[in-house]
C-alpha cells in the first residue's frame, strides 16, 4: 500500500460533514503525528475551518523516511501539508510548521494581525517559539524521558533554559492577553509545547500569566479538536 493512500477510517464524520458544507473546496492533506509541532497545524486547520484529511506518519517506525514522504518533505520531519488549491490554483506542498501556519493564515486571512505593527509582533513571537521554545523544551523532553542514561549536565542546562523561557512568556503575558495582543499563530504555535508542561516538570502555577493564557486557549473548541489529531 502506498504511504499516502487516503484511508477511509482516518477521515472522521466531522470532516465529511465539513466537506459537505464546502462542496467546491478540495481537502488539504495533512501528514502528521502526535507531537507539538504536528498539533500546531491541526489546531490551525481546525481554527480556520478548513477541510482536511489526516495521514498518520509514524515517526517511531521511520515512516518519515519513505520515498513518497520525502517527495513532500525533503527534511523527513512532520508535519507537512499538500494543498490542492495553492496560491496559483495548483497544488503546493509545504513543510516546516511555522511556515505552514503563515501559509494558512495568508490563505484564510485569519490569525495574523492585518496592520504591519501587529503582524510583525506576532511573527517575532512565532519565531521565539520556533527558535527557542520548541528546541529547548524538546531537549528537556529528550534528557528527562528518552536518554538511555541520566546526563546531569544536560538536564541542568536545558531545565534552566526552559525555566528562563517560561519567565519570558510569563512577563509577556502579564503585559498582553495573548502573545501578539490578539489571538494569533504565535499562540497556536506555542500552546502545544506548553501543553507538555508535565513532561518537562513545570508547575504552571509558578507562572500565573502563562497559566491564565494556557487555560483560556485550551478551552477553545477548535484547539481541543486539533490537539486530538491524529486520533
């Protein structure tokens, strides 16, 4: 079986119903797994109300290295999308979760402030997630959960940096309801990483502004649906 065959059971009745509401819209193909980076895109798709099919790419089994998948994402990472209705009316394949969020925002006109000042504030906090929150939290996860033996230096180094980043978030969220002032792709990108606070041994009560923000975003119906992908 080809890796990217659309498997009927991956398309829930919810997606079928949504497609019926958009009869002229072709569905975006989402290639993902249950990671924070993958869930950024499923949350965004849900928030935008875009119809999509889900293809599970089991990164533990190495499916991201399959030739068919490398044709979509040469970096062999998840998530990726294929939009059959790209900017020029032709299919486009997209990799890198941050780039996908920007693309979907441009496609729908949602979740990126329209005015230049707000837009660049949102983009800087998106880059903060991409360059700091994701990589550093990921290192904490690795050395606390996956390393074959304890590495005290690495655990201390990345835990301290994780705590520093939470402090940066907490300060910002004490100044603004959301990272860019209004709910945006910066929040959508950051939330799935903070959602693993137990993995990196963080008490959100220590960061009350982050907790307020986290609880508010987690209560959004689209976020709940997107965080459950893939089922």
